[in-house]
């Protein structure tokens, strides 16, 4: 297991050019390796216990507000959702921030990650007795040494990847029109423009960091695959489904599916909570 898991590695000062090139280079003909072990639930739930707590983790170039429509629906169902606002400085710091939110939990909790958020929840759930399951929303499901940069290179070249802009200080953003066309492709134009203009900068260390250890091989998983995604190759998503042995839900939606299809996303989370709560 990963020792001193929440500690931050001091990597932020140097921008790693070779990983940046991998993020924008043509796809590699590499298969996703399955590192999972036979399915076993880390948390033993009483048959009558209901999972109500849900922690939602956003992706790159967005913030916790992408979960607001989903949260409203979960509250209406009697769940207690919390959306984590990540610092987006390094993967380690984002994992640590999520584990801080988990630290105060004393009842079963579902972790949900969107896009880059899948990197975070895969590691944040490690060795935490109250995590009951993981939901990946068009999200990365890494192995211990995988990064967003290396994983993205194993899928098709997507239009959104060409819109990523790298600053000399290591921070990244998405060109406004590229954001509208790729991340927010199925949202109303006015909404898409607002999101593009208020996007959260993401440091390249988030995209080049590896988790070191992951928890999905010991937890029940569900995966929402977005078939009309212009940012994240749907076929690569399918391979993540297979990797984590997840129950899959396909949606004809774009990348920001928590905003465009909140009813369906909430239903998947609700179903996961009911499924693990009835074990």
C-alpha cells in the first residue's frame, strides 16, 4: 500500500515536457492492462443499512459547480451529497483533499469521479473502511503507474485535446471555442460560453502524476460511458469499464454529462447506493 498517502510530493516547480508531449501526441497502440484482483467489497454492510453519503469529485478545467444539478436530485432522494472543490495543483494534493473529506465519515459513502476525477477517487478510496463503491462518470480508471497523459495517448485523437493550452509556468487551460465545442458540446450555447470563460485552470502536474496505488479492484464499480464525447474517446472509456469490471450505463451525451444529463447521472449513483446498501 502507498505509505504516507496524503503527503504531497514536491514536483510542482518543474514542468515535465515529455509528459506534455504525450498528452498531445498521436494515439499509441497500447492495450489497457487490467491489474484488478477478484471482486471483494472492502466494506461489510448490514443488510438493512442504507448508503446515503455521496462525495462528488470534478474533473479538469471545471469546478464543483458541475455537480449542482446532480446534487439537487440526490438531496430530493434523501441522500447527502458533497462536492469537493479540488485545488488542481497536483494529483497528490487533489487526492489528499478528497481524503480529508472522507476522514470525517463514519458511515458508508459512494465516491463519484468525473473525467480526471476518476484518477482522484481511484486512489482516495484506498484503505478507507467507509467507501462502499465507486462511480466513474466518463472518467479515467488508472493503474498504479498510469497518468492522464499516458492514458489519453492510448485513445483516439479527440478534438478537445488539440484545444488544450500549456503555459510556461505549467498551468493549462482549454481554448474558449474548444471548450464550447468539446467539453460542453451538448449544453446550451450561452451556458457553454459561461463555463468556458470561468473554467478552472489545471496544473500540468495533475495530468502527469500517477496515483501509486488504486482501490477499484476491491470495490463495486459503475461506469457512465458518454457516446457523444468530443473530449474523451468513448472507446477508451469502454476499456476502462472492462478494466474495473464495472456495470456500464451508456448515454448519448457529451463530456459534461453531469450538467447535460443530471437525471440519468443521479439515477446511476442512486442505483449504486441501493445496490451496495442491500448487500
